[in-house]
C-alpha cells in the first residue's frame, strides 16, 4: 500500500486536530496542506512507526512546530477555540491528542518524542490551565458520604466550587433550584432507590451543562445504543481520571442527557451528546 493510500483515511481526523490546535479552520487546513506538500516532496521523511496514524500526527507536529503559516483567519472563533489558544502549545498538543484524538499515553509519547511521564505531566498541566479558565459551581449527586467527600476535595483542588451535594433525585432538583451549577457529577443508584439518570435528565430539561457519570454500573449506560454519555467514570475511580474528565467536560462544554432508565436505556433521544514544504521537510529530518 502506498503512503498516500495509508494516510488518506486519516486526513479528516488530522484536519480536526489541526483546526483545534490552531484555533481556526483556515489555519488548520493550511498546516495539513503543508504536511502533504512536505510528504510529496520527500516521502522518506514520513516517520517510522508501528502505527501509521501515529507517524502522520508526528509528521504534522514537526511541521507545525517548525514553520509559521501567515494566513488571515476569517472564520469566527468559538469559545473552545479561544480557550485552546490560552493553553501553552505543548500541553495543548498532549491534551488534544488524548482527549480529542484518543491516543494512548504511549502513542502520545512517540508523537511528541518524550517519555510517558512527560506526557502525563503535560496533560496535567493542560488540565490545570483549563481549570483556571473554567472555574465553576459543581453539583455532586452521590449517596455514599466518603465518595462525595473525595469528589468534593478533588473538585475544590481544581479550583471549582461545590454548589451542593445531593443523595437523592429530589435533593438534586432542590439543589439546582438553589443555584444553577456549571457541571454535574452524578451516580446512577441513589440512597432512596431513585435514579441519578432521572435526576440528570430532569436537570437538563431546563438548561444544558456538562455531566460526568460516576458509577459502579457502567453497563447501565454503555449498551451499544445511542445516546450514551460522553463522560463516564467507573467506580472505584482513580483521582487523576476524575481530574482529567472534569477539565475535559468543562472545556468542551458537552451535556450528557441519556434515555430514561425506565425505558431500558432505549427511550427518547435527548440533546446531542458530546465532539513552505521545503522548511517542513527539513524539520522532519531533524
């Protein structure tokens, strides 16, 4: 299979990544064109990798880090675009490779030419910078006191405020009426036998906000049907996982409405879930 045939299926995803990285459609597409021009001029510059997608992104970032395309950005920038620009470049690259493109830590390390430890540090740094931009009030829907205390500490450690802690569906609705949160962390099974799914869906009838489900029963949500939540953490959880998903959920502002539990998770659909070639060639040889 030729290099062109290998990378062609990955180009839509590379364009998505490039646009997120640069903050605009025009600049992102321009960098992708520069990468393609580089590979046409020097096919041997394509990095060696067991995974061609890893090699393509590695190639792209070497070009992106080595040249400046002075194109005028005409497309209006979204809140996410502006937030991305506020994150320093290397943490931004690691964050997007993980959260948008779904690369593993090992693959990101290969793309960025660094250790896995450095990748983890970069993603954590991006999370901290995101938290500074997205500080908000968080509602915790959790019936286990020790777990809710752990979540409260994690949330506050990221610079957010806890607007309330609810143990039941009814308490969750009461807390929302007191103060509208910017993020919800929700368990599924609550103290009185009520459903965190129902509570979240009722909350999202009034307004959209990102939701992270934290549950010991992920199979209740991951059925293979749609819609499914964008952000889901399985108990027992790792604190770093919670920190990372809180930052990502707030950054991308994705809501997480799911079907009513009484409908067997197959009920009505809610809102959509979260989602100069020569200089480039020189860079790829270094």
